[in-house]
């Protein structure tokens, strides 16, 4: 599984797409589910699409380890977990004061 975030690190507010890669399945994969932090509750409903997009990610809600489970008529398999880190937005203020970075 991969994420659309560079080095699996997103900035709060970005959209992040998880993609489940299946290299060989016979018969073809018919269902994909995505999970966060070993939860039994899937992030998505059953779908035959190998991607799940999270819109406007927030650290408190979306930070964690993600995995996908692919299923076909012969059974199912799961991906290794991928850790998604989410950083806050960075900004600098230029109001003429001498405020050191990180103290804003």
C-alpha cells in the first residue's frame, strides 16, 4: 500500500489518497477495504476500487497506521501497515517584530 503524501507525511488540510497494490490475484480482486490503527471498522464501504481518499486530513483524526484488505473468491490478503504522519501548516509572520521562528 502507498499514500499520495510525500514520504507518507501530509500537511493538515491536504487530501491524501491510499492505494492498495495487488500484484497477482486469480480470480481478480473484487473487494477492497481500508483500515486505520488495527480497527475492525473499515474506512470505506465495500468497493472494487483500490483507492481511498481522505479529504482535508487532520492530525487528531487521521494520523496513524493504515492497511488495506483485498478480497476475491479464493480468500483475502492484507497489506503491510503504512504510517501516515500529519504536520500542522507552517507560516511566518512579517509584521516588523523580531519574533523567532517557532515562537509565533
